[in-house]
């Protein structure tokens, strides 16, 4: 499994957790999931 796929899986998990009615102090799971998704999307550019 590539690093890009791992980042996408982490992003999906974080976004699903952000949609659930749970609270995590001082951490926005939605923003963290979006950051992982952006990193996965940009992975070919980052590693080139």
C-alpha cells in the first residue's frame, strides 16, 4: 500500500469521526481530516 493510499484512509477515518456527535478538546477532526486529504492529493508533487 502506498503512502498516498494510507493518507487517504486516515483522512476518510478522520472525516467520518468528525461527522459523529463526539467532542475532542482542542482538535478539529474535520480540519485534520481535510489536511490529510490535501496531503494525499498533493503527494506526487511533494515527493517529486
